[in-house]
C-alpha cells in the first residue's frame, strides 16, 4: 500500500489524529402544506342523497323484472271476462292454486252469468266452500251476476267506474279484470305480494292498498302498470317469499335494502319497511 507523505507526517506527530470524513448531510424533504381535496361533484355522502324513487332506480327495477319474468301473466285460469271476475272474487284470502281447483267444476256447472244470477247464495255456497269466506263470496258472486245481466246485457263492463258498481268488485278486482282481460292499464293491482314487496323496495311507505296503488302510479310508467303487478306477484311466489326470502338468488338484491334480507351485499335501510 502506498501512503502519501502528508499522511505519514501526520501519523508521526504526537496527538495528531487523522480527520475522518463526515458523510454528506442528507437533504430533508420540505413538508408542503396542502389543503384537503374537495370531493368530486356527486361524490358526497351517497347515503344522504339516496332516493329510492329516482327514475333511474325505478327503471332499473323494471328492467330486471322484465329480464327475470318476461311474459308473466295472471295465474288465475279463465276463458272470459266473467270467469276472470268470478275467479278474482274467489281469490280473496285464498291462493290462486286453490281457486284454480274450484273454478273448472264451477264453470261447468254454471257456465254463464245468467246461470249464476238464477242461484241463491245458499245454493252456491257448497261449491265454493273450500276457498274460505264462502258465504260472503257467494253473495258477491250472485250479486255481481245479477248486475252484469240486468245492467250490462250479460257482458262484463270494461271501465273502472262500471266495474266498481258490481258487488264484490273493489279496485283490486277491477284492475285485474281490466288489465288481464281488456289490457287496460288504468291502475295497479295491489295484492299481498305487491303490497309487501313494493314496501321492501321502498317504492311506497303507505300501508293501505289504495294509497300504495296511488304511490306506485306516480313512479311507475303507465305502460308498465299491468306487467309490474304480474311480475311482482311471480317474484313473491318464486324468490321474495314472505317468511324466508331467497335473497342470494334475487335479481334485485343489490338495489334492495329491506330489513329482513337473508343475505345482503348492500346496507340495510331502516326505512325499508317490511
């Protein structure tokens, strides 16, 4: 190793220590104060801006129902407006399956409104006993038949106002007949499924069928009133079952915030009444 003369002299001097080189001081990065970024437009609290009745959300619901239940129709077996009117009156507090078991024999025995009109309620009761509330239903059916025969020439009327004059024909029944037979969407059928699921989807907060119908008519386009009811009824039977909904299979799962969901990828809203 070759030692420089200067370093050699320094080493011989008493008390002399070679200077050690200090590593160069590191430059510290200056801290720059920045103001917090403002959230982008529309990126604020989504929960505060959530609108269950937004047209885009309603249309999304309708599109998904169309894809899953395309072509859904009335589940009550019928071959005429009169048969549908009878079946709908019988379906109150009774399943469509049970009604469809009763009506074939009933219409074979009494094939026309005139045949029903000639009966007394007591004569009709045994034939419809299994549908429940058979005494009231027998009175309604005989009364409706007499109304159709005496005031409408034996033909079921095709307007809401006229249908509501028949015994046993409230708005739900009238909407079923007008929508399913005459293809007139003048209202929304609100049965137990439509009542329950429309509230779960936050399309209404009302509890009375008439108010629920009015709420739905405000947010659903009129040309979808008939299909919406049919599709929701099918949905209620297939997936959105009252006791144990099959949420994992539901096409509406990620836009439904109902409190009784059995599986969820979205937050639950307390306002989503069951």
